[in-house]
């Protein structure tokens, strides 16, 4: 009885909170936009700016991984591999071919998603742990290739002097806050894409696979196709983040894309809330900002990421922001209109 | 040839013959029950019908098209869908979302339609949502549309599973022990509901242990024991069949 009452009160609380947010969503949205847009002008130094941009980048990475792991339930421990492929490809395209940021980023993301396809296809039949091991292997293989393919990647020396992105000829840097706003634009786009995908038959297919893959198959969902699609979308988003990271920081080497990074990304997803969009921002903010708090934290941060993973999975697997919405299902506009039409039709027949 | 023609299907797992040369047929609009003791091979037959298992022998022909040894997708596409012995809903998805997954196979819009919210997407998404709402309304679950599937009482979860199967626009619905765990009142309601389904034009194949349901709703019955068909016929024939009674039947309740 006690547990049920606790559940009901928390559901109630969630409902009240969500109703409030829904009611005031426009002022809240404007306030958030104002904070985000005005952030560079509240007197933050370059150091803080860098952290903010990294939070943005890791939010993108988390959103990418979330599509595969949070929604489709396929755990990837090698996402640093896609991050690296995006970063290296974009950098090489802009360094060797002189292409602009957008072209380079798309090239990077495309190659990353192609690798997602190659990785997804043969691993279709693998369940749970086995798939995760393969993804872990993938991440390591990517790093190995980067370290040893000297001709192309410059091996352990890495790539330097990667150009900053430029828009209409204007170079975007930390100094002129261009990089910060580009991060916001990319993050907004990626968030939008994720929402559009999730709130459609594709998102439902992803979730059905996570919930009960056999039942999904038996209902006519082509689970193999959708698992691969999840890999491809996830890798594409991760690749974009990689391209942006490389362009922002100007220098990348294989050691920027280790298994530790894969762990960090998945810790963010789990801490924030698997299968939620909002959790990705909060998880990223917490895990990127906290090591800056003390030297000790910084040195042992990867230990902490691992501890976060274990503790969250044990005590709160849904993540900090992982509550189930208690608001009614949002019907598409045309359906709402149809329902209204029917209500009116009923009322008229009742009057008669 | 019958609407669903099943000819001498066999399924073997290593040394164990789970289904041994079973044949049956179902005409359009019939309600046919498959009964038999636990472990007789009834669910295995369903699994062979729906593409979960390949068949080692025989053929399954639906509306003139062979459907044995194809994918579950193909079977659903042809128009056969099922429910499960132990309920397999998507627990953390809402009731309406569960049913919407049923409409997935008939939903034509693709990735780019979703991404750019094209008119095709908007129209079809609304249509499918209305379809799901209508199915849930017909089944009496209108008030549960927004609820998460795992929060529903057992009987209603079974109904959601049936709604989801209907949403695939199936012509034949395979119900695997739909009355399991139901009290007498719920089974009566289920009876009524299955009759309504048939009146709407669905063909139903039922695996069931609840003899009240089986005897009162079936047009014909097949009895399976140890993987073999041991009897077939009308309910009153089956009720009086000696080998069936020996294999399986306990007390039988029949309406007049």
C-alpha cells in the first residue's frame, strides 16, 4: 500500500509539474532562449565559454547515442569511433580539399553513418551484451586505424591547424562568439531532428524494438532494418559533433577518441535519462562541468564516470530526468480536428 | 481450397517431433478453435503459421498464397496477426502507442516524410491515430488511451493486445489463450467480443483451454495431443468424442 501511494503521489507531482510547464511554455522558452543567446555577454571568460561549448558538443553526442541506446535499446560502447570518424574526415576534407565547414561536416557525418551501416548490418542478430562488445571493438579498431594509418591520419601526431568554420566569409572563433552560436545552431538542429524522428512511426518502431523485439517483429515491424537505421542516424549525428569539435579546437589526435570518451557519452545518456531529450542536456552539463570544480575531480573524472554508470543503473536506471510523462498523448492536429468534428456531430444528434 | 489451408505440417526440434503431420482448414468468417492438453503443440502451430518457425514438411496456404517458411513480416503483410500466450505488450509505451505499432506495417510514409513533416505524413499519421482510437473505442478501452500499457489490469492488457493485432488490418486473427487468467465475467465479455469481431468480418483461430469459451464460440474444433491431430468436428461432436475426453476434456459447460 505504501509503495503504491508513493507511486501515485510522484505521478501526481509529475503531472502537476508538466501541466505547469505546458501552461507557461512560451515564457519559459523565451527565458531559455534569452539565457542561451545572451550567455556570451554576461561577462564570461574564455575558459567558461569553452566549457559551455563542450557541454553543447557532448549534448549532441548524447542525443546521437540516445537514438540508438535510449530509444532502440542497442547499447553502444564504441561511439567515440563515430565521433573520431566525423572529426578526422571533416578535418581532412577541409585541410586537403579546402572545403568549407558545412561540406566537411556532411562528409564526416556521411562517412560515420556509412560505418554505422557497416557495423549495424552484421551485428543484427547479436543480443545485448554481445552487440555491446562488438561496438567496443569497433571503437578500438577506429583508434588503431587512426594511430597507424600515418599517410592519411598522420598517426599519433594527429592533425593540426584545422580551420575554424566560416560563414559567408566570416570566420567563427571563440573570440567573436561565432563558435558558440554555431554550436547552438547545430544543437538546435540536432535536437529538432531527434524530436521529429521520435514522434513518428520511426520512433515508435525504435521503442517497440527496445520494449519487446519479438512482439515488434510479429506486428510487422522490420526490426533488422530499424536497428540499422538507428545505427545510421546515431552515427550521423555523432559525426556532425565530431566535425564541429575538430573545427573548434583546431587539433585532433587519436587519444582524443578513446574508450573513456565512449564511457563518458554513455554515462551522460544514463545519468540524464535514457530515452529522453531533456536528460541529454542536463547529463552533459553535470558531467562536463563537474571536473572543473577541483583538480582532484579532474584527475579522477573517468573513475567517476564509471561510478555514475553503476550507481545510476542500480538505483535510478531511468536517469535523473527519466520520468514517464503523465500528460495525455499528443494527438496530431488533423486527428484533433476530426475528434472535434465527431463531438459536434454527436451533440447535434443528441439535440435532435 | 479453404481460405487458410494447412496441409500436413511438421516441426521437429532435434529428436522431438513437436508437430506431426497436422492438417486443418479455416474458411473465411469462421471461428475455429485448436484445443489440446498443455504441451500438445498448439502454440508451435501458431508459430509455424506466423513465420516464427520454419516448417520441416507440408505447406500453409492463405488465400491461394503459400505463406510457410517466410518472414513474420510477410505473414502480417498477407493479413494474419496474432496475440501471445503470455501477454507481450510494449509496457512502457502508452495503450494508443501500442496499437499504433500495429498500424506500422500499413503506414506508408517514410523517413523523409517524418523529417520534413510533409502533408503525406500529417495526413497518414492522423488517419492511423484515428484508426487506433476507433479500434480502442470499439473494444471498450477509450478511457485507457493515454495510459501506459503496464499499468492496465490483466484483462484490459489482453484487450490491448487484441486491438494491436486488429490494427495490422489482419484478415485472420490468431488468439493464443485469450481467456487465460480471466474470471467468468471477463470470459463472457471476451465471448461477446470475439463474436463481434467475427460479425465485422474477421476470421478467428483460437487456442483456448477455457471450455466454456471454446464450446460456445467455435464453429469447428481441432484437437491436438502430443503433436498429432486426434479429432476434429463440431463442438457437440468433440464434446462426446471418447479419445478427446480421454486426452483432455474435463467438465464441459454448454449453452442450449
